[in-house]
């Protein structure tokens, strides 16, 4: 210590700790070389092609039976499975008229029958004309046929109804038959049409389910699944109508929907829109107006449309809402099967008022031999109409589809 204190600054060049910094680089290099050598030896000895890959740890059930070793599994199989030497069978060509294994299998497996309470029907796509099978409930006692390709014409919007080459008409082909009895011939006829279906799934389902077969169902052209629900309604025995949107007096504040027939359009434009509407689904006996107080009062606009309806073998139903409608005169001039609703059954949607409206409908049928009533698919309307229909025959009235209530009015 004393020597250190007495030694002049800068004169003592050798220090005891001066070796450590010199040894550090060599020691680190030796350590790295050792690690590299260990890694090379490990990589050469250990056969692990996935070394260095990410590893996922999955919990397993410790109670599971451990897999048997290959020798043990082979021995266990030998104990349970007897050794059978395969026998070579000579190849022979099948004799004429003899079923092979493939043909026997095909013959032994017929097409599966539809589930109970369902039936398979063929639907024709209105836009493309393609056909496909669907299952629909088989609830009705009188199932009606679906669209007939002979009664369809291709347009740029899809298939639309037409009179077939042999003179067949959609009105006749898709009508619900009425049993021809002497009692039926003398009974006043009442037709009821439920409007506005096809848009609300629940409402449409309730109408198809609750209404008896002779009640006609009218579908708006804007539903997303019209082909299927129309097929179901037909399978349940209902005649169908297509509701055609027409211009009301307060249009466009009151807009019936896309492709509405307008007085401001040329007849060719309205016919083109009409084809779009007619192609939404198939199997209907005719068309009915939806709104249309202004359109049905214009002979220049309305007459070409009704002539097109007659040309395609359909009927026309006037809902009776507009006293200015020219439907009766135009239909008579063009020999168009025509019907007009005499009363809106649920104009006041209460049980008592609907019952009173049904009584007035009976009086109309008794006086004129036939009467037509329309209603919406309100739950109260469906319930009262279903109850009335159960006792209609007992009171001397025949509930009929709309095709059985058409008349051919005189011109003017």
C-alpha cells in the first residue's frame, strides 16, 4: 500500500487485474464454440424433423385406455379374427336377362317416399323455366295441379301464362272442380277471396292452414318465396289469383310497389310491366287489381291490360273498391271472364261487423244466385270466415272458388 502511494502517477504499468479484460474475448468465443458443437452433435443424433417448430400442448384424458403396442395389437387381432384364405372365382360374363349386382341393388332401392303428411311436387321457376321437386304439406283433401309447361310462354322477364296450342286455358286448367250434384245446382254460390298473401310468412301460413279449400287466395307479386307458398296453397286445394298493382289517385304518395301499372306510361310499357308481374309464380286462374282507382278509370290505359289478360286465358277480379272502375265494360267487350266483389267482409275488423258482412253476402247470393266477398288475412277475419264456412251448406249456400263465380257481362 505504501509503495503504491509513493509510486509516481503513470509509472506503474502492470496491474493485477489487467489480465481479466484480455481473457474475456477468448472465453466468450470458446463458450460459443462449445454451444455450437453441442447443437451440431444433438442435431446429428436426434431424429426430429419438426425441431424448432411451434408446439401446441393439448390436455388429454388420463383415464383413456393407452394404445396397444404394434406387437400386442397384432396378437389380439390374430386371436379374434380367424384366418381365411380367399378363393379365386372364375370370371364369367353375365347372361342375357340376368341382373348383375349393380342392377339388383338399383332395383332393390326404389325412390324414398315423402314423409308422412307431405307430398313431393314439381315447381317451375317463373324466371328461368327450370323445374325442381319440393316437399309441401299434404293437408287438403283436393290437391290441385301445378303449372303446366304447355300453358307457359317465355318472355324476357320469365315464363308467363298463355293459351296452349291445343286451346287449353289457365283458368280452366287450374280451376278447382265442383262436384256436379243436383243439390249443388240449385244452391246460391258464394266465393270468398283472401287478399294480400305471399309477403308475410306467418299471415300466409295461417290463411292456407285455416281457410277451407274452396276459399281463393290472392298473392301479391313481391314475396321472396312465392313459388313454394303457391305450390303449398295449390296442394292444399286453393285456387290462386295474382294481385296486380295499379295506380291510385294519390300516387306516388300512395305507391302500390315496383312495376305498378301507370296511366302515364304507354300501353307497351304497361304490358311489359305486366309480364314481369305475371312471371312471379304460376298456377293462378286469373288476376285482380291491387289499388288502381285512377288506372281502372282510364280506358286508354286499362283496356290494353284487360285485353292481354283475356289473350292469356285468365280471368279478372275487380275488388269493388272503386265505383269508377271500367272493368265490367271492358271485360264484356273482350269476352273476358270477370267477377266483381260485392262487399269487403272486414272493412270494420271486429267479430260482430264481420258476421254482419257475411250475412249481407248471403243475401246477395240469395238474390243474384252468386256473390263474391273479399277480405284481408287478419286473424279475426280468418277466424270468423272459417267458422261461417263450417255451417254455410247447412244454411243452403255453396262455398265455391272464384272460377265458379265468373260471369261474362254484356258490353256497356
